[in-house]
């Protein structure tokens, strides 16, 4: 049982799953367009949520939010289900495959056997597509992987019912109804306005204010927690930025591509200019990650290293505040 499904590699799992499912159903929507319309770009410091014994930082909207927002704004109806019973979750998956319907799944990363060991950690908000089954092996299109792969029934059940924060609970989702034509113009504007609102939110842990807060904390961590723990926290920032779901710099590049594509659809040259500006900001995020990684790997010679990377974050926050204010006016 194999559905005629075309695998397209992407930078980020949820964007890639949505884009691939849309393409399968005849709508050629790019990954950046999904991300932008779904208002995927965010920054939020979550001190109350610990991942690997350190505060979590997210550079994206909550898992599932991108697809929900995208679908609502372009007029696509989607089906979401979670399960208490692995048997019922498996039955629903098999039913969809028999109906020639590829589906998205939320899974845990730690037990994904086709992932390299260094990328297998306790993170339960990964997304992939199941597009068929051969014997007891499910056919997997994981958009962050170059090629398709497979998981046995037991292996898939294990990642669908991973424990811990953001436990997927067998989460399955797929589009079930489509408009004749996607109204991208209105959807793009709604997506941009929502992102600007999030990034300029008057809340200490969200958006540019959240970036500023983390910069202040980085300056305090060595004295407050000691170098070992401070380095662990700093490493957590870099890991969540660069390794967990594309993160800071990567999401800025995707958003820049969204603005470039949107400038043509809306015939708005200002968006093309802002696309270039966001690419530069993405480069600053990557520079920050590189310098921070040198600290926690003990390869940074400068005594004032923590203050230096904190200053880099403050510069990024200032640039993003100005950027999103300008973007808000551009639409």
C-alpha cells in the first residue's frame, strides 16, 4: 500500500509537512509561504519549561499553530486527532492510508532511529508524513531528511506516544477540504500583521522584549550560577536556535524568502527590500550562535565573553524592533 506521494526536503518539519501535503493535493505552496502565512516566526523565553535541565527558548509558534493559522487564512479545512489508545491511533492511520490519504504526524525525536545520534534528544514536536505501508513497515517522508525512509509499527508507535513535555499522544492531522483557489493576498497580509504583533508584544518574555531579557540574563548567569551551569544554559540557547527545528537564524532566512515571494504576489517592492534586511539579521543570529558556542566549548579567550554575546543579542533586538515596525507599516 503506497500512495503516489512526492517527497520534498525542507528546512523545517512543520512547514515542510504542510507544504508537501498541499502540493500532494494540487496546490503549489512553498515552505516559506506556509511559514509566513502561518505566522511561524516568534521569540519566547520560557523559564518555567525546562528542556535538558535548562530554560526553553522557542523561535517559532507553538507546534501545530502554523498549520492551523495557514489553513484558516487560505480556507483549507483540516482534521486533527489525538488518542489515548495506541491501537486506535494505528487504526486511524491505517484507515487514512487505505483511503489513499497521506497524513501528518507529530512525534518525539529521541527514538527516531533514522536520525543521527547527535540529533536524537527529548523533543516531542517533530513532524513527518506517512504515505504508505509495506508489511509491518510504514513509509515515511520526513521533510528535513534528504530521502524517504521507513519505520516499523513498533518504532512508529514509540515516537507517536513519546512521554514528556509536548507529548504527541498519537497526534494525526491532514487537510480534508479545499477552496477552488487559495486567496494568498489577504492571507499574506494577515500573516505579516500577526507576526509583527507577536514580535512587538509588550510582554517581557515575548518578541524583541524577550530577546532583551535573555541578553540581561546572560550577563548575570556566570555570577549567579557559576561557569559550568552558565555554559550549559548558553549551550541550550544555541542548541534550540541552531539544532531544534531550524531556530533563530534559519527561521529568519525562511521569513526573508516569504517576504521576497510575497513582494511579487502583492506587487509591493518594500517587502523585497525588507527581505534583504531580514537576511542580514539572520546572519547576526548565526554570528551570535558561533560566538556563544565558543564560550561553552571553552574556546573563547576573552574574559568578558558573556557580556560580548549579550551585547550581540541586544543589537539584534534593536534591529528586529525597527524591522517589524517598518514591516507593519509596509502592509
